[in-house]
DNA sequence: CTGTATCCTTAAAGATACTG
DNA sequence: CAGTATCTTTAAGGATACAG
C-alpha cells in the first residue's frame, strides 16, 4: 500500500511476516480459507473485494506457499498449505484481541474445538510457566545485524515496568 | 491504504483488529514500544519512516488507547497501555511465524523471559488440551449477523481435513 | 465460473521547509 | 526535540468490460 519502504529490509521477523500477510486482505483471505472457503467466487462474496484484487492476492498467497491451488484449471480449489495453517495462532490471537478490545456486541464468531470448547486465550509462556508483560526480553538472534544488536542492547538497559 | 472498503463493516473481530493495527506501521510501532522505545525520534530512527506518517500513527494509536502519551508536552514519552500490551501475543505469534517460515538466516531477535528462556511457541488449545488444525470450529457468537450466521452454517457442513 | 485488461480515483507515504 | 504544513509521487483498490 503505497509501500515506499520495503519492510523486508527491516531486520525483523515481524516485518518479514507483515511484508507477506500485512496488507488489508491477505489475512482475511486466510481466515476464510480456515473457515472452509475454497472458490474464487466464495471469497469474493464473503469479502466483497474487486475481482482483480482478489486474483492478485490469491496469486501472491499461492506464490508465497500459503495457499494451494488445485483441481480443474478453470475452476480451481484453494486451500491452506502447512505454512498457511501455521498462521492460525497469529490470526486467532488477533481475533481474540479484537473480541476483547474492539467488538462491542459480543464476538461475531466463536472459535471452538470439535467438542465445542472455546479456544484458550493465548498467553505468554516460557518453559511452561506463565509470563507477565514485564518479563519479556528481546535478545539478538542468529540473523541479527550489528546495528540491531546495539539497538537491542541500548533498549535492554531501560527499566521495565509491570 | 487506499482503503475503499471499510473493514469495520466486515462482521469479524479480525477485521476489527486489522482496521486498527492492520496497516504497515502500527504493529511495528507497537513492537518498538514493547522493546522500550519511547520517543518520537527513537521511533523514527528505528523504523525510518517519514515524520508526518509517524506523527499520524502515534496520534491514532493514542486515540485508540493503545499508546499513552505522557511527560512534557514538548518531549512526550509514549508507552503501551494495557490494551496495547494485550497485543503482545498476536504480535509475537506473527514473529514466530516469520521466524519459522520467512527468515532465512535465523531469527534476528529472540524473545525470552527474564531468565533467558525462549517464549513457548503459541499453539491451539482448548480446555488445556492441544489441538490440531482440523479440530477448529467456527460458531456464531453473540454479535453475529444473520448473513454471517448462514455463511458459517454453510461452511460448517464441509468436510475438514488434517 | 475464473479470471484478465484497462481505466480511474483516492489516499498513503515520502521529502522538505518551517515552527514552538 | 517534536511535531506541523505543504507538495508530489506512486500505487492500491474499485468498476467494468471482456475472454477462456
């Protein structure tokens, strides 16, 4: 979207993820796919976006290995790949946040397991132990650039609240 | 971003969440805030975006109750509110996905607890029990519109794999 | 039904100069 | 330092007609 800055150059996995599914439609398409939507027309009806935009997004998602495109060339079925399904936690975490902090009249959709039990809210844990926000620490990883490294070191010095 | 369609009309908590933090920069700003970034100039240096854009995003995030703006009017400190911190799971889930499926040379940043233990990968659970992708079900919730309800019912009939 | 091709409008983002 | 004001560029998205 008027993307002058290439997010992928930001040395960050979040930016990497956003550069793939960070636009307005991609995650909603994945959500639909998770629901069971498979056809071009169904996505279109569900999301109400223009044909060319949907075509572009589907092409991109297939190219990025998030969707598969199978069946007759003229009437293909789209489905989530393993990589695409792996987006489920991020997607549902975002939904949970929306449920709790944005939706006014109760959640429009409740996500459950096959027995009807609601999906547990995602929480921060490490080694099985529950974490508070103030326990979070950011360390340089294997792919860390020098400037990011000094940046992290600088930030790590700051006192953390809560 | 050329947002012709108002996402908030899509009866979905995901769309609701995306209409607030679904643009290219907002989540990255929240990430920086999570890291400890507090000042206008620091955000600017870290993200490399234009002044006016940053000002706009900060204003929006404050208006949406995600960031607080405190301290001297001329040199304010920005910090995450409770609502803002609540984005951490979604944000980290997205980072984890990026780490696993996008980053090439190892994660640039590793998130740990104060003891240095890595944050556990987010997984689907219900009632404490681990779930597979195929166990997910979507049910109409309290705020569900009639058309969404029929749509969900239609999709629920489909066979689910994996 | 599933796209492609084309045109058009809008607005998001960048750059820069300026102000308190 | 933390913005605001203004200008320009560019691209994303919508609409529609058409094709396989």
